[in-house]
């Protein structure tokens, strides 16, 4: 297996620290709002990567954090007159709703910054004792010039970074690139006691502390979106390795940028989409299929037209799966012909091809192409006269390969009487002015692929096409 390592800018043979086990950390969301489709791409890539490692027999220890204290969270809390904790907890719940809809499985641990303050303080104290950090009036900064390898991940030297990078403006710092490890408290903001007075962590230090706590001083894989290479991951490398004297992560993996209609996604351009926005028109499995149909490192252009095309491709896979299930229910014919024996041999070859593609830097695009070749072969050579054993083997392989990518996992079609019962419950909830329950039922139906329309004649429903 080969992985492209941002640190070396090369594909490298993957060798985990412990044979058969992988320790992987992926940067999670700052929970002040719903996450957008660019975030979704990164989250889905690491979910599928974890699934593939497990498919290949590895035991994966996967950690994805929540940044639950941050300027954006604090500002939103002030605007709404609530606590920062209320904002972060609300959007952690919303994250899981959207992640579930995208087929993203829970990490082994989802640590929060606010639950790991002692560990963060300990690393900062170690950096200060070793001469890598300094305090100014309750703020603690990392001294970039004191760490000789700074810029190694982003492949930039200190002089270039000082001239061209956006950094926090603070004339008290020794160097413009020095980054904050601990912020002194401001009135009305959450804060914690520390050796430097009351305050809260800077952004970068949190991931170093949580990766070390849950995975160890050296981990196999660290990753996130491409926008995190500098300064976030560069700073993580510096502070972690300065504190421990050990390699922080052996492999750095970064997901390519997502553009919308060939432009950078931004609210000012009116092309900014959350996952919820997409869900109004498409089943979110279509979005997952679309994003995994491209290599994770490549930039990806998003448009409604491309999503419609992806929907068509996903439907082809579902139709093949449903056809095989129907044939299996009918029992098939006894025995197997020579043609079927040849097909069974090819099934093994398809799986081997899939593994070769995926082992080459997690190439889901080529992996999906192999699945379509498999489907074409199954559709051509399996029919009413095919033996049940051959149908079963074809179906099992299709489900196994798509399952690696988190595809074709939708629940079986809901019966009409179940839908009608849920609609009746929703109507009763609305009559009782229990609008929260009514909305929950509507969301549940939507998740099952059922669209509701309130009309003067009553509630009408249809299955999403």
C-alpha cells in the first residue's frame, strides 16, 4: 500500500508503527455552525479511508476532534445571548445528524478542547521549560525562530513565510510568525486557570494535546483539508516535536479543495452550500458518491449538473444490487455452468483489481471504475437461469466493495403503511402544537427518501426519484 505524504511530497510505502494497527487523527469541525460541502468532502474521505484500512485487516484507532471553544463560537454566543457551551453543544448534535446522513461513522473518540485543558497546559509548560515558548502579560507564544525545522511540512522557509503569510498582528511578539499557545482571558469570555493566569488555548495547540493523549507521541497518520497545511498543521508539527523530541506523524494526508461552478466557494459569491442545502434536493448518498468518484488529493468542482450525473451513476449500482437480490429470492437454478465458473473466477479478479487501485494512494475514483466494470459483467452474465450460489457470490462482492466506500447502505424501502402511520403521527403532533416532534418526524421521513407536501387537500407524499 502506498500513500502520498505531504511531508515528503512523494508516494511512500505505508508501514504502520505497530504491524496490523493504525493510529489516525483527522481535524474535525469548529462547532459554531452547520458544516459546508467542502468540510463534508474531508470528513467523508477519512471515513472511507478508515473503512478501507479495516477492510484490509487493520485495527484502526481513529480520533476526530471538536473545536468547542473559539472566537467564532464566543461571538455567536454573545450575539444570541447564550453560553459558548450552548452553541458548541448544539452544533455538535447538528454535526452528527449531517454526518449520519452522509454515512460517516463515529470516530473511536471525538474529544473536545474544553475537556482536555490540563493536557494542553502541560504541553505549553513543557515548551516553555525547553525554551520554545515565552509569556507576555498572560499570553504564551511559540518561538518559531527557535525551532529549526519550521516550514518543513508546507515547504516554505522562514523568510518567505514572514513576507507572505497572514499572521496575527501583535507587536509584542519576537517574530510575526510566532503563534499563540495560550490567550489571556477577556471579560465575558470562558477561561481556565493556568500557570500564566486565567485564559484559554490557542487553536493549534489543541490537536497536539489530543493526538498525544488518545494516540501517543508519534502517530501513523494525521490529516485534514488542504487549507490546514499552513499554518495549522505546520504549527502542530513544530510544537509537538519541540515538546516531545519525537516525530509527530509519519504520514500527512490532505484533501483537495472543493470549488463550486469552477469558483472558490464563498458566501459573498452566493455559491456557499451546507450539507443541509444539498439535502433539500438530493439524497446525501449521491453527494458521497460524487465526492468519492474523484481522487481525494485532486481539486473537485461541484455543480448541480454534476450531482445529477452522479445520481444516475449511483442508481445504476442500486439497480444491479436490487436485481441480484430479486434473483437470489427466486432461488435460481441448481448447479453452475462453465460460463458461471468463469464468472466466479473473474469475481476474484475484480476484487484484486479494486485492492490494487485503492492501495495506490487510496484511489477511490479508479476503485469505483472497477465496481462499474463488475456491475456490467454481473448484469450481462447473471439472469433467471443462473445458480443461486453464483448470484450470491456476485451480490456479496458488490456489497463488500461498495460497503468499503460507504455506498449502497440505505435502509430497505419503507412500506406504505409505515409512511402513512408516520404522517398521521406528524399531523397529530401539529394539531397538539408539538412542532418539534412534527419536525423530527418530517426529518425522519426525509432521511428515508420521502418528500412531504402540505396542500389544502391534506398531506401528500412521494418517494424521491
